[in-house]
């Protein structure tokens, strides 16, 4: 059997290449099917900021660039893909907040709220504070952190979140109330 200089037989190398191409196509197909919904979700996250520097389209595209490096995501269910996309959008928003905070000119970020009683998340510090609070919540209540990320950044409804986390809708609602209260307290505390 003929081999390349790497010692890998041509047939194995061709099989790996074929699998990689098919995984990439599957990811592209999944993204294309989910694009409009992801854009709608990004719009919901960004809607309250008239001076947004990251448009919903740019937010989705930046998230796509993060996802494109992981072709194995293509095998995820549509619901799981939304959760992964929500995490990618969260990362993009946090990276933008860090860049903006480092920028001497400053600037506003998206005004988004988890709950009216918490007030808006409108500055780079607010976004970074929310990210830090979610990281802390993930250490003490991982399911609640996943649920907040899925609902807030991914726009999943109660039923979708319940299916994703494999819990009842009542559990999601209970966790949502508890997580919002915990996050509100954390975000109100001085740094």
C-alpha cells in the first residue's frame, strides 16, 4: 500500500479528509438553517442599545467564526447547537466589552436586562460583571448558569431550556427565579 512521507496510507488520509469535509458541510448546513433564528436572538440581546457597535449580523458572524473551528458541533442537535451558539455570542460580547474597556475613549454597550428589578446591563463593566457573576454561579450551581446562558444569550424559551437541560419546566422556572435573584445581588455588590 502506498504511503506518504508521513507514513499514513493514502486511503486513511483520504478517509480523514472526506470525513472532515463532510463534518464541515454538516456544520455549514446547520448554521444556514439556524442563521435567521440566531440573528433574531442576537437582535434580542442587542435591541436596547441605540449606539451598538456590534450589529446582530456581526455578532452572529463572530459567533460563527468561533463555531467554525469546531466541526464536531455539526453532530449536535438543533437545541444543543443553540446553546453552543449562545455561549459563543456571550464570549463575543465579553470580548467586545474587554476591548471597549481597554479603549481609552470608552463607549456604551448593549443595554440588556435579565429582570426589570436588576436594571440594564449597559456598559463594558456591566457586561464583564455579568460574565464574572455567571462564572461564579457556574461554580456553585452549574445548571442554573447553563440555564441563564441559554435563556439570556441564546433566547431559548422555558420548554426548550427544559429539554436541553433534561429537567421539568417547573424546575427551569424555579432555577430562573433563583438565578436572577442571585445574579441581581451579585451585580449590585460593589467590586
